[in-house]
C-alpha cells in the first residue's frame, strides 16, 4: 500500500526527466513544484534559477544563450535594477484534473510575462491578471493533469533598491486572503506611521491657524514641511506591499521627491524661526546652500529616473543626498554647541541630535540587507526614521513654547512702549492745543484791553466832562452813562484778567480777590477785612476756574452790599489741599426757608462752583457765612 502511495509522484518525476531535452537536464531545471499540493500558497525561493538580461533584448531570441544561477539571496543589485530579471522554475500536476494557480514573483515588478519551455524555444503563456485592483505582478498559470513543464518568467523591474525575487504559487481560492495578509505584513510599523501622521496633521492645522491669524510665514513653511513629510509617510503605510501602479511610482520616485520638498520647507522654516538673517548669518547662508543642494538633487534624480537607465547613479544621488543631510545636521549640532547660551538653539539641538541618531540607524538598515531581517519593526528602516522625527517634533514644540513665551513678553513690552508713545503724542497734541488757546486768550485780552478798554475809558471821561460842564443841571442819562461805563470797564478788566494765562495761579487769584473786595467797599459804610496766608505756593489754576471763583465772590459781595445791612465783612482765604474762601458779615443774616428756589444769584453761584468741581455753602452764623471750596 505504501508503494502505491508514492507511485504517482515517482512516475511523474521519471516522466518529467525522460521528456526533458539534453540541454534542459535537471542540472539546469530545478525540481518541479507539484501544484496539486498547494492548498494555500507555496514559496519556492530555492527551487528556481535566475539571471538578468538587457531590457531591450528579446527573451525568446536570446534564451538559448542565457546562463542561470542558483541560490538567490537578498535584494537585486543596483546595477541590475534597470535590466529584466529572468527566473526559471518547473511545475507539475499529479492530479487527474487541470489546476489553476496564481504566480507572484515578489516586489517590485512592473510587468510579468510567462513562457513555457519547449526545447530551446519559449512558448508565450497568455497574461491573465486577477480581477482586483492589486494585480500588476500576478499571473494565472494553468497546469494540465499529469503534466510537467519548465516555466520562464520575464520580470520588468521598478527602479528601487528594494526589488526582491521571492516567487510563490497561490491557490486561486486563497488569493484574496493572501493579498490581505500580504498587505498587513507590516501592520505594527503602519500603526506607528498612522499615529505619527495624525500628529503631523494636528501640527499642520495649528501652523496654518497661526499663519492666518498672525501672518507668520515661518508657520506656513512648517506646515509645508509637515504636509510633504506626512504625505510621504502616509503613502508608504497605505501602499507598501501593494502591487499597484501608484505603489510602484511612489516607491521608485515620489518617496525621495516628497522627502526633499519637505526638507526644503524645513530649512526655510529654520531660517525664519531662528531669525537667521538677523541673528545667525552663518545658518542663513548654510540653509540657502542646503536648499540649493536639494533642488539640484531633485532635478538630477528626476532626469535620471525619466530619461536614463543608470539606476546606480540615480540611487547614488539619493544616498549621497541623505548622507549630506546627515552631515548638515552634524554641522548644525556643532554650531548650536558653540552658541549654547541661546536657549532656543538648545531645544533644536536636542531635536536634531535625536533625528540624526535615528536617521543614521535608518540609513544603516537600508544599506545592509542583514539588518532588514530583524524581527518585527526592528527590521523596518522607516520605524527608526519616524522615531527620530517624533523626538525632533517633541523638542521643536518645546522650543516653540519657549519662543512664544519670549514673544508674549516682548509683545507686552512693545505694547506698553507704543502706549506710552501714543500717550506722549496725545499730551503733545493737548499741550499744543493748550498753548494755542493760551496764545489766543492773551491775544483777545490784549485786544480788549487796547481797543475796548480805551473806548470805555473815553466814554467815561466824556460823561464826566459833560457832567462837570452842566454843573448842577445834570441829566439822569449822563449819570447812567457814567455808571454803566464804570460797570462795563470793571467787567471787562475781570474778563481780561481771567483770560491772561500769566495769571493762572492761586497767588494771583487771591491777590485779585483781595484787591477787588477792598476797592469795592472803599467808599461804602461797610468795613471790609481780607485775611490771606502769609506764603502761597505756586499752584496753577486755569483761567476758567479763576473766572468762576471770582464771579462767585463778586456775586456774594454784591448780595452782602444789597441785603445784609452789615457794617463789617470778613474774607478769610485758606490754602490747604484745597482753596477755601469764607465770606462772613455781621448783618441780619439770611432766612434759608424763604430763599427763592430758583433765585438767579445763589443759583448761579452753585452752578458755577459745581461746573469747576468745587462746592458752595451758605449758612447763618451771627450774620451770613458763604463758603466756597475748590480742590487743588
């Protein structure tokens, strides 16, 4: 029974060896892979031969001349990336029915063409792809019952340093599950990438909000840096291990270009963030050189990618650019250490130091194939790069917080300075207006004194002359003219005195009140006494206040003359924190209840004192006492 169990495979192998031509002996064709035993998928990484040929050559023509190698390991060398990879393997079917399987050579191959070996000739196998979006490198292979055949696969490569021949056959019913499992083979690293991209998205929104609110171009540059970096990382996480056109194009071209564009924005940001044009001239020129270098690298890389097959130089430009960027980080670190007192530079130093260490680890993983086989995310070069970016971001946010605090303090001081300047300008304007008013007051007082004063004096003299000529027969009108001229002249002198800015002092006010009171009662039966302080400080009182106080005193003295029936009036003037004027008489007093509620005289006194911020009181105390006060 055991013999019958192994008999079909044995007969199939003998038949396979018998049918092969001499030049396709088992020394050249690997042992066949029995598709009948593939329940899910099977990798035959050791059971195939491989070689490379010029991309413009015809495989069916040069096939007899090709020499295949065995024991393929690692990634395809850079000098063979622009060539076509050719692999040869054998398949057989031990069942009684035909079996369909999907052939997948590995990543990254733009086109896959299968041939069946017939002697020294190659028969084209129709290219049938799966009915899904992830199908560029998958091809259907049908093996007839009890059939054996040698297969040659012609692989057109994507221009990356990650190309790897890892052929496998996949059961048609398992393809969907296999593709999903293949996509999720880097789940741990993708999860970290998505988290980091989320942080970058928040940073982009924050930077744009700052730019639109405050107009700081540094935040616009940083949002550009975060955008290109985030798009690059997000695309790698989304399209890694996918057999699609966008995945291939992203891996072979966009990856380096987006990273370079992001770094150009980062350098422009650093120039603005550190105010290098003002505070760090070396860094300003240094980053200008860096941006020019990246522009040249992107242009050269693009030209080589689209118009040349020299992938060695193209990949060399990418690696050289990354190495130069690491050197730039080292130069920045040295410069920061030499300017260690600058706290903002210290934050950026530690961020760039972390980025340098982890970027170096990432580059080492890329350059050495053995490190890519480390377990889990440790073998993923992108993980180390993202860790460096994350730590750089943490220290950047710390530096941003520090700079914002400094700017807030500076802004507060600047606002206070501008406020003080504006207040000073307002004071200067007010002073200019005040001076203009003073000059106008003095001009008006001078004109009144010169023009009106001389005219009123002439009227008074003329009336006196007319009265003297008429002797005893003097008309009443002449007396009224003389009296009115005296009153108008006195009022005009008071107005001139109040308008003259040279009289704006408490001392002058007190002297004027004393002079007026004594003169007013000079030819009357009332004896007037005025008591003033021996020494009066030079305290300013504006013309408006002087005029209103004087008019209040004048009205009070006039009331005393008319209604008090007093023989004596005392005026006591005190100067403390306020000006206090006490006017008292020894007359009949005043009946406070019978005062007319809207009497013009007292009402005007109260209104005038209230208008200049003073107070007015009237009371009985062995006569009438009037109190006028004005805060100084």
